[in-house]
């Protein structure tokens, strides 16, 4: 090699060496404000910088992981301006950049657990299942500066504090419900809601699809359900419904975020919209009027007519065919005008119908009056817990949704412009300050599948309204379901929640600025 060339090469290498020797900026992982709080975390005092050259490495042939890598790359693109390359490697372990690795020996991490190792030159995120990788990606997201959430170009540096995190959920069911009946919400709004759940590692969206005021899912064998029953909503607005294709689009969007959709068809009560659509479902064979008020407990399917069971079978069959999740929710709440013996007969029969279509039945805990199969699930919601206890006595697992703590449609306080208060006010501290396993005497951790926070929409008309009631309570429910009880403390949590404010702002969330929370980040800046 000529002297000249050697000299040229040296000139080229010196800045490269300088660049790679650049000292990482110190950063303390202990100071990060993750929600839900991870199981364990150790800080190492340094940081990883995500730059335009950072690549995401995946193992060859792991298509599902490639999709998660693409999700992460797409997520950081608008705010960073980076076009992150995704590289398939035979052995990504040890490579620079961010490696997403499925490790078949890490069975202990379970379906959703992950290990995150952040060093100055590389990040390794490993899990037993792709789902765990997805949950870990949400941790990486929260470790990046809040402005990563922006949809417009922001200035870096994009530092992630170094250290290790080992994390997995306490409960396999962590969900929220959205009532798309009392007021209808289109698929874009539902997708937005799904994204909020995903950000806090939740994994279930329960969609309340039928009630007195509307029928929101196309059933091809009973077309008038949506033609007539889908036409209105609370207050007399125009309502709406999802075609089966649109519903499947929601299911797919949720699936890509490792969220299961549980569809609910509420029966035998809460059925006025169906009863207005088809005369034959009424005991007197007369179709009733559409209803746009907010009363409950006045309607019932005719439980002794065969046509009713034909109807239920058709609806569940069509719904099961487009629902990959294992559960179909049959409601069963507040059937005040159904005779008790008829209610029991009805639920017993519907349970069989659900099973005949390959699904498990879920119902509000009222269904425990019937003879439940052990595969069925009861959702506790009332202020009185008898029904949930009755379910557990039948060896049925329970979802915790106590209205006085977990209903996101309860007002924060008496001045709250949205929401109801039949179960009391639910301020942000009260929403967080309870544990799933000590809320009902006689129901222990082994009986509980997890938590669900419902949002009924009698008073909720827009996405802004949804956000106002959901934030900032939702992150707390996510933590109750995910983090070990020893890691829950309102006095510590409220600071972490306060630190989410900047994120909420960049996400354009219309959150409620509760005075119980030390909103730290923007306390000196003007708030929206
Ligand atoms: C009770 S919770 C209901 C709903 C209402 C809600 C309002 C439950 C199973 N039934 O029909 O929308 O209260 O908070």
C-alpha cells in the first residue's frame, strides 16, 4: 500500500475512532417514571443513544418479531426523523443497536414477560414470546424522552438510561371496556383507544356492542338489527354500527398490539334495540319503539320463545366467526323485568350456545345465578359482591371491575362536567388505592383473572370526552393489574403519574388535571 493511501486511510479512521469512543452521557434508570412499575430494575448510570444509525436487529425467520420491530421503527419515526433499519441476523445477540430476541429458554418470563438490558452501545430485549417483546417495546418507549410521542419533528438527543429491567405481569387479563352503544364511536376512535391501552401494557378491549339504545355490529342473518336498531343513540343522535369487515379491522389492529377484543351482546335485558328491530323477539309480538334515554332494566327478550334462541344462536355464530379471542360476553346484567327462573334458564341455554361455537362465556357477575360451567368467567361490577362470590363457589374465575373504584364513567368529583355518580365519585387516588385480591372477602388471587376498567358512555360523546374520563385513571388500573402489590404505593405512584404529563401533552390527550397529582414537568409552563 502506498504511503499516500495509508495516510488517507488513517485520516478516515481517526474521526471514526473518536466517534466510537464518544463517552455515553450519564443517566439514572432509577429516576425514570415507568407505568406500570416493573417487577425489578437495576440502574448502571450510563445511557444508550438512539441515533439515525441505530438499527433494530431480529433473528432470522421471526416474522412476528419483524412486525414488532416495524411498529417500533414507525413509532419513533415522526418525532426523530429516523428511518430505522431492521436487520435479520442469524445471531443478533451482542450486535450494536437494539436487538429483539425470542429466547426459548426463558419460559419463566411467561407470555408477556421480558428482560431489557440497556448498555451504552446496545439494547437487548428478550422474551419467551413475541407478546413479551411488544410489552418490552412499550418500556423502551417510556424510557425515551416524552417528546418521542410527538407527531412532528423534535430535537434529540434520544437517550435511554442504562441498566436492566426484568418484568412480567401479575395478572393475564388487564383490560378496559368501551360502551359504543350509548354513544357510537367510529373505528378511528376505537383504534385510538386501543393505542392508549397498548401504551400501558393492557391486553383486553371489551366492546359493549348492544344495549337498549343501539345495536352496533352487523349480523347478516338479522339485518334489521343494524338497519333499525343501529339508527340512534342516547339523546337521539344518529348512532351507527360496524360492518363485519370494520369489526375485523378493529380486531386486527388490536391483535397487532397484542390486545384481545371481547365482544359483548347484552341479554336478556338491555335489549330494547333488538326488540325494536324484530317484533318476534317480544313476548307480545309487537316491536317496541327505539329508545334514546338512559334508564336501565326495562327490556327483556322473550325467554320462552324458540325464535329467541334461534336469534341468539345466529348472532353468536356470526360473531364467533370473526372473533379470534376465546371469550364472547353475553352481558346478563340488570335483567330486572325477566323472571328469575326464566333468567336462569336463559343463561344456562346461552352458555351452551356460546360453547357450541367454540367460545367461552363471559358475563356480568349477575350470571352466577345460573349454573355456570367452570370455563365461564364472571365480571364483578356491583357494589354488593354476592354474585361474584356465588361465581367463585362454582369454580368460576372472576374479573374485577368494582364500579365504586374501577368505573371510568364515574365522575372524579361533584364538579366533574362528565360522568355519573351512582357508585360514588372516583378521584384518581381512590381509583389506584385498592388491590384486586383484597376487595371481595372470599375471593383470592387464584380466583381472579385480572382487572377491567369499564367506560359507559351515557354522558360521553366525543374522543375528548373519552380522554377526560380515562386519563389519568387508566395508567393506574394498568399498574394494579401488572405490578406486584409490593410495588403499589399512591404516595410514590402519584409522582410517576405527574411525570407522565409531558407525554400526555405530546400525545394530545385531553386529560383531567386532577389537583391530587403533582404535575411536575409543566408546572411552570402554561397548560393547555
Ligand atoms: C350499570 S355496569 C350498567 C350499565 C350502565 C352503567 C352506568 C352494568 C353491568 N350495567 O348499563 O351504563 O351502570 O354506569
